[in-house]
C-alpha cells in the first residue's frame, strides 16, 4: 500500500526498460535514505515518442529527443512528480527552464550490439540486406561500412524490435548493450561492436535524474545516487552536442574514457549516407570545456555548409 504522503514521486515512461530503470532508482533511493520502497511512488507516462512508435518514423521526423521526455518534464515542473528518470541519450540538449539533470547512476556498457537471427556480424549480411533502425547515427555508421544495405525503419521497445527480427521485418539491427543488460537480455547480442568504429550516441548507457532547479531537497536526495565519473563524462558529451546543435538531425557519436583524473573525449559527425565523417578529440579536467572544444573542432573541420547539407529535415 502506497503512503498518502510519499517520500518521493518518480516519473517514467512505461516501456519495460524504462520501468526497470525507475525501479532501480527507487531501490537506490530507498537504500540511500533508509525509507521503505513503498513510500516512493512511480507514475507512468505515455510520451509523444511512445505514441508514435507504430508510425516507424525517425526521431527527427517527430520532433527530436524531447518527444520521449516532454510529458514527464511537464509533470515535474507542475509539481505532480519530484524526479524524472530518463535514458540520458533521450534528453534534449537544451533542457526546459526550471529543470536540471542533477544526478546520474553509474554508466552501463556504452556499446551497441549487432543482433541478427541469420548472420554473425554486419560483414556477413548478404548484398542489399535490410538493416532495421530509426537512428540516423546507427544508419550512417552501418552505411559507412556497408553502403549496399537497405535501411528499414525500425522502432519500438527492445522486445518489440527483437520480435520484428523474428518476423523477418529486417535482417539485422543494432540495440544498446545497456538496455539489453538492464533487461537481462544481454545474451541476445549476436556481436558487441567496437566503439571506435560504431561510436555510441552521446550519453548512451546512463540513467539521468531530472529535478526542479529550485528544489534543493530533491537535489540533495538524488545527490546520494550520483556517480561522479559518469556525471562528468555525460557533461562533456552533452557540451559537445550543444555546440553541434545536436537533436536528432545529424548523426553524432561520442566516446569518453578516464585515465587517472583526466577525461578523454572523442567525437564524430557523419553524413546521412555514412560516406563523409569528421572526428576530433580532447582531454582535460573540465568536462564542459572539453566537450565544447571537441564540438568546435568538429564544426571547424566540417563547416556550416556541410552540416546544413546533411542535417536531416
């Protein structure tokens, strides 16, 4: 039975993965603050991104990353919930006024997994095979290696996409290892991709906790769950994305690593067909400065004309 005055109210999407992530946050909050899990409510929201799944369109076609968070953001700002739990890669670069990403759980595996029921790897796909994805980054990276592939729109939660493969909608797809692992489905990966060749999306694999910017109580509550190295890495990747004005219109990849107290960031932008790409890297101790430097280096290489030509509209 839920408490009439919950210790905290969590907002989440309703997919199996989103619910797993919200339950993980509830468990961590319970342990960190010595409260019963029953005193932490979870409220499920249907977002615009969820409702558009059957349309099989790309995120850029339906409004970018914010379509997976908008309803949760509105509930947070109105005071209906206290904490928004998000897959960080789905959070828009420019957050709504009055909100902050205050904490991040320790990052899961950042890599993408190749999944097929017929072949062992992307190199083994037959000529002209159907490659299922609605991520322009994954499509561009696959086409860079295999320009012959036919990109097939492929949306839905993890289990839906796995079923689509079994139904023959596509010959192969890519999914985030983080999501597979959290669902106990890591064994579904036919192959785990080398992250320098298939650079992950910025903030992939990290669960982010959004709270109201002026709510010090909630900021203090989630601070106990914050993993410092992950927080810094995501700050760098999002700072890079901010310089590139990344939403879901241009294929962008990011990869961070720590060496001692020094953070290294590699970034990449690609054309939609994967045949043009630019890479840059930087390191240091100020995450946002590193991200901004890498983003600017990519812009300097590509030029605004190149970005305008390849931005998905």
